[in-house]
C-alpha cells in the first residue's frame, strides 16, 4: 500500500529527502507521491509536521 499527500501539505519539503525510493516530488501546489515508486516505508509520515502523508485507502 502506497502513501499519498493530502491537501494539508504546507510544501515544507521535509518529506522528499526522507524518501529512499525518490517517489516524492514538488507538485504545483503540494508535494506528490508517485504510487508506482512508493515502497510504503512510512518515512514521509514520520517527518511530516502537519500529518499530510497518509496511507492510500484501498
């Protein structure tokens, strides 16, 4: 199960360097996670100051 970034994202960039798969990039308004690259490690969720990184609901 991959993670996604919600609209709560404040574009601080804390998550991107923590992603070992390089799945997080800066989008137009918020950061985005490529679900094809995401390995479900949870590193992004651990460092997000506003809890915007959440598991994708199936």
